[in-house]
C-alpha cells in the first residue's frame, strides 16, 4: 500500500529531460504549474495538455509509469468532477430533478478541471521521474540560496530534505519488521473499530519512533566523524552549469506562456 | 502422531506477477517433530527467514501448505490466529519491538492478546521473566532504561510468555558479546529441557547450533539442501563450503590435526568437547 506512492520515484534514463539542469527543470515545472492556472479557455488548456504529453514523450518514461502516478488521484478527480457538475449552473440544462441540475456549463467546468489536474500531476511527476532526489534538493538549495541574506539556513533545509527522502524506504522496511514482530505476539491490526485500530498502532508507532531517533543520532555521529559542519565552505563534486538546452527549455516555457495568454484572449473563457 | 510443524510443497515468490518474480522458497517439504531442537542454517538470502515467517502465518504461501499440530493454519481465521500463539517467533534483534511503559506490561502483551485471565497473565509473565533472567526489580521499569543485554532478555520473555508449543529464534545471539551468547545458548537449552517444547533456531553460528541441535536443516538456493544429525551434516564440510557456509572452527582444527597424522576424532563440534579430547591426549591417554 505504502509502496504505491510514486512521489520521489526516479526513472533512470538519458533523455533530454533527464539531462536538463535540475534548477531549470524546477523553474520549468513551477512555471508550467502557474501557467496551468492562467488558462481560461479549452484552447489554452489544450496547449498545456499538449505540452505535458510532449514532455512525457521526450522523457522516454513509459506511459505505464505515468499512468501509475495518476492512480492515487482518481478519487480526487471523480470527486471534483461530480461537485463541479452539480454546483455549476448556466447554459443549456440537460437534466433537472431533486433540486439537482446538470448544465452545459457544469459539464464543461468538470472536464476543464479534470484536464487541469491531470496535466498538473503529469508535469510534476515528470520532474521526479527524471530527477534524482539528491539532484532535486541540490537544485532547491541553489535556487533558494539568495535567502541566505535573511539568515535562513538554506543548506540545512536542503540537507534535511535529502535525508528525509533517503530514509523513507528504510523506515518502510522498519515498519514491516516491527509489524511482523508484534503480529507474532498476537497483535491484531486488521479488525475492530476505529478506536481499537488506532490503539493497535501504538505497539508499532513507539518502536518506530525509538528506532528513528536512534538512527538519527547514529547518522549525526557518522556525519560528524566525516567532518560535516554544515554548509560553510563546502564545495561540490558536481558543478551545475547551464547549457544551450537549458536556455532552449526556458525559451520553450516563455513561448508556451505567450501562447496561453494569446489563446486566452482570442477564445471564450470557460471559467 | 502429528508433527509440530510440517510443510507440504511450500513455495513463496517475491515480487509475484512482475518480471522480477523470484522464488524465495521453492517446494519445501519439512517435518519437525514435537520436542525436537532443530537448527536451520544457510547463507544470507537462502530463504531461512522467509521459511520461518510461514510457520506462524506471517507470510501466506503462494502454493503448498503449512501444518501446525497437523492442522492447516490457513484453513480459517481462527486456525491462523491460533498458529500465532502455538508458534512463537522471536525475530532478530527482538529488543526493537519493546514499546510498553514497563517491562512487565511488555512481557504481558502476548498473553493479553491471547485473552487470558489477569491471574494467568501474571503467572506467565513472572515465569517467563524468571526463565530469561529478567530481574524482578526491572519489571516495573521502562524497557528503554535497560541495558542492551537486559532488553534482549525482556524481549525474549515477551515471546516466551505466550508459552508456545514451538519457539523459533531468528539469530538470537546476533550482536551479543561472547558471554551473552553463551548465556543465551544455556537459556534456550534450559527452556527446552524444562518445558519439553519444540525449538527451532536460525543461526549463522555453526558452533552455537552444534552445541544445541538434535537435527540441522541446511537451506540453499531457496530449498532444503541437506538435513540430518549434527554429525551427518558437519561431516560434509566441502559441500557446506560450496554453499558459502562452513563447519565450526574447532571441527576444522581437528580436521587439520588429523591431516597431520594425529589420532583425533573427526566429530568434534564444540570447544568444550575439543578441550576434553586434547587434555586426555596430552596426558598420554588415547583420544578416541
């Protein structure tokens, strides 16, 4: 169950998207997400959807993997679609009963939001599919480094993120181990009401916390032993340099943004 | 009479249904008699842990059966629940499962899940604590205040207090110092002598196994590669080595002595045994 989460999952490859500077990828992703919310007509949204499909194709990440990232949001999608259909009114009325009206505008809005959410998820999961977590946090650190002026410890934050991501699989394994040990002592994790189930988690949760803290101390010791003192004076083995393709990608983002604005003006707005 | 544990064509796959599907254990047929002390050895990844996780139904076989006391544990919910209490499984580093406020409560967790009466629970906790050498004054303390060795004992008591018919230890001595190791081996031997229950020990330590087991099961490549008495298994040293295992160091020393023409027996598996033989030999007596 926990293993189905695809966030932070990396799909190894050598495509253009993989080789793009992670800082630029972050900027592109955030840029595109903002642009998604600028869309007002089906045409501008269509341009974004095409962009997402195009990016997915050049990333060479199998379609199956991308669909897998959409699996957790199916319920959210259906939920928003139903709400939109019920609560948006306007245009031709197709159906009216029990105080519920299904209108042309409602259906349009539902489709619009669905495409919007799917594009959003595809674009952001492409970022994690094509970028290793370490590269990603590295990029975040660089991009946030101007915040140092305000005495924010950017390096520490980035290190915390790297470590947190690194320990997700370890902790999942640990949960498995503890669950088995407690089940072997007859712990019942599967039946009973809500309160009983919550109580049944105590024997899992406490050992997990204890071991997480133990690991944290051990890791801190190991890092100190290797002379880690934080970000001060730390150099990097892998230098990031913007290349032609990075600027080309930035130009692409600008072009898409311009296209969206143009199509927004030219065509009728849906929402 | 039925066996304590029996497996019939037991097979379990990992990553089933994907391209990475591998058999963790493949067509394993085993019979473990009541009251027996069985050692399971095998290199890392040979399927030992997967095998023992089937004995109390933590893992469900992909095909084949597990019979505890002659009954298929996957027959219904109740047989599965009962198998957890009939077969006690003490994992590697069991001290990481401690969670209660006091040692007493932690040892009582298993019996409580069995829905026993308060009086019965108390009796069992005290019995298990005495057995494992958990000091009475520690029972009221938090388990996290104990030392490493004491924690291990408390955790083992937590499994023993269920008083299972079969008790399984996965690497019980891992991470203990030599004295802790020796104490633990004694503890297991005593437990078995007094309760007459079946004990299964999974271990890397050939010496520990040699000193205790009636029978040894060798796992290799997801199946049972050999099984037999300590003598039978350890006399096939070359085969064991080809599986990434070894015979006890003392056995190897005695093999080298024999190769030098010194008349010593080949079936020496524990240091005590070897010590006695060498002493009589030095005194001029016959070794065999």
